[in-house]
């Protein structure tokens, strides 16, 4: 297990003993607009675009103008996936982990603070293999990297529909 510390230039340290390690494949970059781009060792990247919310006269915005979208690029940088993931009821979307093939994302409502979120564990190679669960005040991670997978991409609108709805 390695920690990546920093903002523009990352330094990597082994968690077990604190020793520095060389730069690693796979990282999370923060773009100028604040978007997190998760890149994996196989060269694939994922990020969330949006949502756009209407300005509120006071308090928190409640109207969703455009839903959050999951963006996927392959090792050449070509955009190969663009899927709506946010909804009116669950507008906030965040990526928890990405290993180059599997992705964990969650979405939750704008209000209240610290709400239950719907988590999706997505296998980008399998349109019917998504696992869905709900949790609050938590995060999730994958336990290994899939550095060899390079497609084909097989997911679709049914991927981000809760089971049983």
C-alpha cells in the first residue's frame, strides 16, 4: 500500500514503513476546474462531468439543470464512454476507485448533509455485472489493479439503474 501526497507533483510513500517509492502508474489528477481524473496503469481514465445546478436565491441549490455524467477515455486518450449517472434525486456523484476495468462510484442527494448514497461497483467489461448497495458516511475501494484489460467497453444505461427499480 502506497500513499500519494501532493497536488501537482506527487510524492509516493510506502505505508508500512514510510519509505519513498518511485512514481507509480495510476493516479488521480485534479484539473484546473477541480474535476478529478482517475487514471489506471492500463492507460484508461474516468472522471465525472457535472452536474450543473440552478443558482439558489438562498441556501443550497435544489434544481438540477444537467445531470452528472461518467466520462471514460481509453489508453489513447480517446473518449469512448459518456453516460449519464446522476439523477434529479441523486445529483452529487463521486468516484471512489478505478483499477482500469472496475469502477466504484456513488451518488447522493444535494440535501440533507451526510445522506445515504447509492454505490455502484461497475465492471466496464460486463454490462450486467454491476453491484449496487447503499451506505452513508463512507467510502469504498478496490483491492487490486487490473493492468492488462484493454476492452471492449460493455456497459450502458442499465448500469446505473438501481436493482429492483
